[in-house]
C-alpha cells in the first residue's frame, strides 16, 4: 500500500465484507498538532473480543479463501512507522470503528494519493452502500454523502462519461480548496 | 468551462447530460447485463486492481456495452491478482487472472463482445463467491 487512499479502500473493503450498509470515512489533518488521522466507521456485523485481538495479526483472517490477512497489519505497520497508531473498536452486531493516526510531518507517512479516484470507484462499485465522506483540514471541511449524490443524479448513471468527469472534478476542486493532502 | 465546485454545478452537468442522451434501455434485471466483478482486497489493490477497475468502467461506457462493474473481495487467487470475474448473460461466471490493461482490453474485445474465451482463466473448478 503506497498511499493512504489505498489503505482507505482496503479497510472499507473489510466493512463491505462485514455487510455494512453505511460506511463513514473521516479524514482529519492538522498541521499545527502534526496529526493526520483517518477514521472508518461502519455498521457491519462487528467483531467479538477474541476476533478483535487477532485483527491486526497478519496470519489471521476471517476468510476461508486464504490463510493470511494483511489489510489491517499493513495499515498498522505504516502508522507505527510514522509515529502513529491504529485503534479498532468493535461490537458484535453494531459495527466497527478503525482509526489510524499518523504523524503529519513524518517522512514515512504515506502520501494521500488520488483519493478522488478511490471515492469514485467505491461509489460505482457499491451502489447499495451508503458512503459518507468527510475531509477536515484547518482550511475547512468537505463532505459528500452518496445518497444525496445519487438523488441528485436522478437515475443518470455516474459511469456516464461527462457525469464521471464532472464528479471527479468536483471532488478534486473541493479537496484542493481545503488543501487536502498537501 | 467553469469550475465544478458545488452540488449545483454537478446538477447542471447532469441536466445537460440528461437532455442529450436518451437513457439506454437499461433493463434493471441484472441477468441481462454483463457483470464484471473486480477483486479488491489487499492483494488486489496492491497489484493495481484500481487501474483495472477504472479501465473497465471507462471502456465499457465508451463502447456502450450494458454492463455493471462492481467490487468484490479476495477470491483466493492472490498470486494472480488483479483478478476479474466476468458473467455474460445466461452464462456461468469466468474468472481471469493477471488482468492489467492489455488483458482487460482483450477480455472486452474478445470475450464480452464476441463471447470467445481468452487465455488466463483460473481455475477449472471455479464457483462464484458469495461473501
């Protein structure tokens, strides 16, 4: 995983597998406090205590298709390499919160990456899931809610070329405005 | 062109598009659509599944093929990522491995459009995953 966007996509995939119907992704950057935080909140099936203890273990996975589970382990590795940490809170039946904190100025903190493409792919790839994105910096906050967006689109598919370009530009412009990932 | 910054700008674009295109007869029943599922777990992402997915979305839209592109988890073929499962209407799903842009183009041109199988199918006894 080279960027924080990749990590986000990866962890959100866990939520999707946990049958979440609503996934909230919150980025917050604060250069004054030197903190870069990403929080992913879902209403999926959650994890028991035993499972939670194993979650960041690379040789543990809840899948049967393979024997390793690297998603959270890699996130933890990158967070700890940049003086940060990963915290997971989960309750069976309620959902899971994954919070990763990085030191903003740390050389080993992965760059944000092309977050607009990741958001777009998530929206296209999972039309039945509600996504709420929020990105906070000192310059401001950008929010996007997929239900609101789809309502606005009124049946026009977001894969349609012009709509797609407009949507990506919309994301890019707004994130640039609040200096996200700079 | 003015910058697109607000939801109103997006709505404007949508309205322009709406008046321009006649919505394709998108029979909402998925049996009539080509279904493309991209494996997007850790292994997929690390191998570039994002580019593959974007390519499929762009290309299928450009060529006006009635298809839905979705994401799925790991299919257990991490060694062959990015993996893509393609289900043609009325046919069994087929999984292709090592799908970069070139392979994706071949899959669209040969398998999706003409229905001829191409190399790179894994494995023989595949059943679609329900996770």
